[in-house]
């Protein structure tokens, strides 16, 4: 099973896409929390 996933470029593309979305969401959440905590 893992052999098929590791050798499939489509699976790598979706994994990279999910990783990019999660990292962007966490980055913006960090910026939002950081900016709101400074204003208090």
C-alpha cells in the first residue's frame, strides 16, 4: 500500500497541496493571534 502511494505523483501532489494549505492556515492564525494579543 505505501509503495503505491510513494510512487504515485498524484498522491504526492495532493499531499503537498494539503501541507501548503495547512501551513498557510497556521501561519495566518499565528499572525492573527499575535496581532490581537499586542493590541490588548
